[in-house]
């Protein structure tokens, strides 16, 4: 896809049935086999609460791999430190917490093909986690889990207006019109955040970027995307939404808390913040599965992630996958229990996270905690996981934010915004010498 540069697909490293005692390093040549002792791997991540304790528990649980956790300040620092080390040809870790779209890591020559290491362990992970770790049908990422979106709605607001909970996006618009008559916003669309458009496009089955050999196919205006755009356009045209910005959290939360906003899509990791800040409406919220498109073949939930990856140069991705499989086990999940809160990180990378859902339900927020837990678990079983963001996401996403803001403000249509982003993508790929076609 890049002309006159190293081909973006790298050769997979052969997997062994058992761990080979070879050290992982990168930045040029990898260290040779060691005669005795466990395989050393270095892990970069930014979890100050449970990262190191999880690695220590893993080392105590087995003797084939010796992992070291190197704490980074945050995701931005991880990206900066990794880029600097990679460009300088310095030794790299064997596992890096994802800090951007997986395709970016592949196109830049950072992530290696670890298909042979992942495939024997596919049964450990959920379908959504596996899907998110692929590029062009190969595993370039580690299955680290995708957080599925569900809907929460204010039961008191719905009952006061005498409306039913929508199960489809088409019903979502109709209910929004009924709520508007009561002076209530159906949901919130922040002008700087186009993820609602991405999520609905993903649910509709859109593919903005696909791979055809060494060429990208770019299509922001496919039938599926326009189906999603039509729902959003109706919400905007009929004034069914608020436009509170995430840049003013107090005002945003105050609006959510007022009862004048009926619903919002969310993820499990947002619940604690919602419970903390929605003091007036706490106890009024109900979780339900996210609306589907009419005529959908099967129910799905939007969800993507930025998978962890194994840098090119690490000679033993099998050791990495041994660590990742252990962290997906009951012992590994328990090892990640937060010492301050007493909760575990919800294990979205496994097929059935039900045993851990109680840990993430904040007390006093939902009308029915058990029902909310069932919805969250069901959502994870439906999460799509994969939505290709192309080779130049860092360039085009700010453009989409700009165009989305104009669409939300009513200055242009959502379709016009998509056309502008597609034109931008095509021009940017041309400038970068990346082979592509549009449509």
C-alpha cells in the first residue's frame, strides 16, 4: 500500500507448541536463545494500580516466562517513547499497550504478524476481542477486548412522557419526536465527538476502509453508512438532541442529571463516573440493549478497541500470548483486582464475563442492578470489535471532527460531511503515495 517502502504485511513468526526459551527484544537483532531460565519479556503499559501487580502474580504462577512491567505516564507518553525508541533502533518491549488504531501500528512497521501464536489460543478469547486484533484476516494485535455499547434511559422521564423504550433506531427517532413535545432531548450529540456516526455505521455493516491486495478501498458513502447517517440527520433536523460538549463536563452531567435528557449510549467503564456525577437522577436509570436497525440479520453491539501489539523484532510472541492467556484466566483476572476499589477490570476479552459483572455495577445508579448486569454481559456477547480505520486515521479523524461539528450545528448535512471526509482521505493518501481507490 505504501509505494517504494517496506510492504505493510510482515512475515509471521512460527509458533511452538510449548514456549521456547528465546529472549524477546527488538530494534534490530533479537537476543539469541538462553540456555537456562524463563523467557524474559518486557511489557509497556500505563496502569499504575494493577499493571505491576498482575505481572508479579503471573511470574509467581509459572516458571516459563519472566515478565517485567515498565510503567508509562499515559497513552501519549507510551506512543512518544515507543516512536523514539523505534526510530532510534533501540531495544523495544515485547508487548505494548495499544495507543492507536492497529492498522497504524502495522502500516508503520511496528506490529508483527502473530497469527501463529494467537490461533492455538482462540478459544480463550471472545469473538469481539479476536476480531479487533486482526488486519486483513491476520492477527497483528493481541486480543485485549472490545467494550460494547448499551443504552441507558431515564425511567422517570420515559414514564412521565408515556413513551415506550425503543428497540430499533427508527423507533429511537419516533420516540425522540414524542419526547420533544414534552421538552425533552432524546440524547446528546457533542459537536466534537463523531463516535455516534462511527458506531451506527459499524452496526449497519459499513466498511469505510477495506484491503484489496496492496490497495485500500475507501468508501464513506456506502449504503450502510448512509443508513446510519439518515438516523442522525433526522435527530438533528427535528431538534431531538442536545449538543452539550465533553469539554464542559459539569454542564454535560448537569444536563444528563436534570431529567431533560432521556437516554444515552454508554459503556461499562463510564458507569462509575455517571454514578458519581448524576446525583439527582441516581436510581432512575435502566440499562437496555442498544437499538438495532430494522431488518438487521442479527443483534449487534458497537465496540472497537486499540489492541495491544507485539513489536517487530520480538522473537517469542508465544511468551506474550502465554501471558495474555493467563490474564484471561480466573487467576489472572483476580490478580488485576484494584487494591483501592476492590474491583476487577471487567474482562471483555473473554467469552463469558458474567461472573465479574457485579463488580462494575455502581450502587444506587440503576433501577435494577441484576437486569443491568444481564444487559452488559449480553452486550459483550454481541460486540462487533472490528471496524477498519485505514492507514491514515491520525490525519482524517480531526477532519471528521470538524465536519461532524458542522453537521451537528446544521451548517451541512451528515452526508455532506462524509463526502468531505472521503475527499480529504483520498487527497491525503495521494500525497502520501498510498495506493487506493474510492467507492
